[in-house]
C-alpha cells in the first residue's frame, strides 16, 4: 500500500514554508495546478486564485516570508483515491511582529499521478483578520 | 444502493430553514449530536458549539429566523460510507434587511445509522461580516 499523496504533499508544503526548501513541493505540483485560497486579498496578497506551478510557488514564497508554522492538528479528514479534504487547526507565528496566530482552515485537494492538480482552501478569515490587526473589530449583533 | 445520508440531511436542512418545517431534520439528528459552526458569535449567536438535538434545533430555528436560502452549489465533495465533506457556495437573503448574501462554507459531517453525529462548519467569515454590515472594513496590508 503506497502512501497517500496528501502526506507527501503536506510534508513538502511545511518544508517549503518553514525551511524555505521549495524543491520537494515544486515536484509535487502539476504544471497546470488550479489553486485558490479564499480570503481578503487586500490584506494578504497571496490569497486568491492562481493557475500553474510558477504562480503557486510564488504564493508559497510569500507565505514563507510572512509566517512560520509551529504546529497543525488535523481535526477532520477524508481521503479518496486521488483526493483529500481536511479541517485543520494551525498555530503560526507572524514573522514581522512575532505574534502567534491560531487559525482554522479547510482544504479540498485533488491529485493526479501523485501531483496536486486542484486545491481549494477556506480560512476562518474574520478570526485571522482580528488576530492580525491585534484588536477586536466591533460587530453589530445582526441576528434576531 | 441506498442514498447517502448527506442528501437526505441536506434536503431536510433546507426544508427546515426555508419552509420552517423542522420535523424531517430533527429525525435525522443523533440525540447526542456534536455540532460547531466556527465564526464570530458576537455577531451571530447561532455560531459556536452545541451538543444534543434540542440545542441544534434551536440553532436551526435562529438561522431560519434570519435567512432564506436561494441556491447553493457544491464546489467540492467527498463521500465516505458514513461521512461527507463539501465546499459549498450559498446565496442567501438576510430577512431583516432583504439583502443578498453570498457565502462560501466547508463542512465535515459524520453519520451513524443515517443520523448526524458530528458536524463541523467553517465559514468565510470576513466576507460574511463585510456583507452583513454592508460596507468594506478597512484592512492594513500585512504581508511583505
């Protein structure tokens, strides 16, 4: 039984971010990879949609310039033959401020021949924004 | 081949919200269902963690009091024997203001004997907050 593509991808991703060693990750991206992290692109320019290996590697470089991953816990996971989805909790450090950031994300990934062809990431963005600016944003109570 | 529990749950959920007919949904919840929608509970009190059928039905009542579902598209989906995960795009109307709200969510669900035992929902919360308050929230650009 071979290892699921997700595990290799996950190791390579964290190595690219924390050790700034992107070669493993680059080898695991399809040339035409379809990539999106949904979130406020005004605040974090590396959010948004990308197409192709070079564009995604630039996103990874920007993430590596801004964050270090301390730990992550996979709270939910589903694995298919060539697909995977997880809900994860990340503990990060923002490198410019040295502030800890705790973040929940969900991802849906598709692989082909071991390479990532499609990734969709949803982030608990309001929580991220508050932690990043460092103060609570006042919200009216909307629901009855 | 029997229908996956997700489809029955999804129909019952939307019926409970849009037609305020919660009986089908109630029958599909495990007595001890473990439920969480991650998001700003100051703004929407029905976000957060709940345990048990009664607490979840109260959440559904509050959602039905505040929103109507116009349409939803499942952008990604994974189905296991007793589990399911999807990334979805919802078009809602906020009933108090009659404002349209477009929202992306990810959910991970577990079923047992056709009943929901565990649900985790992640919402693109910053996008939701901006649409709800009705004006853009100024964000500093944080990444280098």
